[in-house]
C-alpha cells in the first residue's frame, strides 16, 4: 500500500472508528433501556449487566459495521474533496477512481470480519444473552417476593411470606393450583426459590411444614408434615414473555439453521423456508459493506453540502439497503426467488449502483469533484 493509499485509509478509518464506537454505545443503551424492567431488577448485579452487554455486542456490531463504514468512507473522502485535495490529486495525473481501491480493501476486510461475527460469534453471544436473561428473570422472581404480600407471578402458585431476608422466607404459605381437582395448601417455617440450571425451571424449597390437600368429590382431607420438601416449578410464560430472545432464530447456529432448512416430517414448508431465509440473511448483511465501498468515493467526491450531505447520503444508502433486504425477504416468502438469491438482492443492486457511480466518476474525471 503506497503513501497515498495509507493517507486515504487514515482519513476513512478515523471517522469510521468514531462512528462505530458512538453507534454501538447508542444501540447498547437502547437495548438496555428497553429491558430496564429485567436488567435493573432487585436480583441483578453489575456483573450480570456487564455480561449481557458483552453478549449482545457482537449482534449489534452486525448492524453497526456497514453503517459506520459507509459514514466513515463518505466523511473521510468528503474531507479530501472539501479541501480540494482530490482536485490536487487529479492535477497530478491521478484519477479520482484510483481512490476507490482503498475503501474496497477496507470493505473486504470488514466483510470478512462481519461474516465471522454473523455466522459464529453473534449466535453464540445471543445464546449467552438469552441464558443470562433467564437467570436474571428467575432471580428477579425470587427477589420480588415481599413480606406480607401475596405473590402470584409463578403460574398456578401463590406465595405469601411473613418475613423475607437474605436467607429466604419465614412463615410461608403456598397455594398450589396446578391440579384443580386437588388443590394443595402448604405451610412452612422457612422457604426459598432456587434457580435450576439455565432453563425456565426453579425449585421451591420448604422446611419444617405441613401440607393440606382435599380432593374434589372425596370426603377425605389429607394432611402431612415434612422437614424438607422440594417442588420443581416451571415458570411458563413468565420467562418467554419477558425474554425477547427466547425461541429466536437469531440465536441459532448456522448448522441448526441449515438443518431446519431441510425438508422434514415435523416441519412445514413455511417453517423450512423461514430457516433458509434466516440462514442466507446471515450472509447478506456483512456483504453489503462491499457495495458501500464502491459507492462511498463517488458520493463523497461529487456531493455538495459538506458533512450534512455526507450524513444524509449515509442514511439514504443504509435505508435503501434495508428496504431491498426486506424486499428480498418478501420475494423469498412468496417463493418468487430462491432465498440464496433474494437475500443478496440488496448487495447486487447497490453494487450495480456503485459500479455505475464509479464509471460516472471516471468519465467526468477530476472535474467531477465538487
């Protein structure tokens, strides 16, 4: 890479790095605030919050990388155009098209990084985030039990505790309605909820108590004493309603998506197609960087309006990308195009536009720079 290429690369990488940092922080703050009821609950620590942020970051980078690169390239090359440096380069006999290869090289490197993130790191991070959300929700359920208040967030169970402390509850009453024909009432000196694994289950532990049970239509009333009792509880929709990552294809590995895209006896054609679309979308988003790399130099060199125009061009390019990506999804869902082709529609169209802009820049020569 020659001196001119290094100079242009520096002009692109500085705003790219600033945009990447700013947009990542912005999206992280948005995600955290959207889940404030979970992440700022009584059972959450700073380590939990930090773990969730680290797990979500690769997923957010998938959105931020193309946007930040296009913004950095347009602002970097635009600065050269505003200061008439591109005109000076043209006066020296170097075509402005010569500058295109720098964002293309950077874009190819970023596309490779983006593919690695989207196919490997991102789904693993989302699975970790989902498990952390499950743990936090379960701890919040335990911490939400208040002394002297009936707690009914656990499906088919009502909990009442006379006192609540770090070691658990005291003077506990449990109403179990999981079997409507034979409701159970449990009284215990001590009790607590414990998470079980990383799924949706929890364990209710009671100590030194009695169980009362009456079956409908029977004359017998059953009572028993115990020193220790454990009940496995499924939280049902308590977790799935709060954890938006639960069941998402975004957390599935590429192998799982490929398996889901194959015809199977327990899989409808619509489900199979959904997995196939999700598989190819993972590949499509990072490759958009290559289209942005072609478009950046012509847009920056021929635009008017300074940085505001550069930001506007970035917004327009990103909007066009996501509209075309959504159009590709619709075409795939309606079976008008195979997913492998429809999900690359945005990249193909924008690369064609970028190639046309590069040709236009070459045709106009140094006089195209404004």
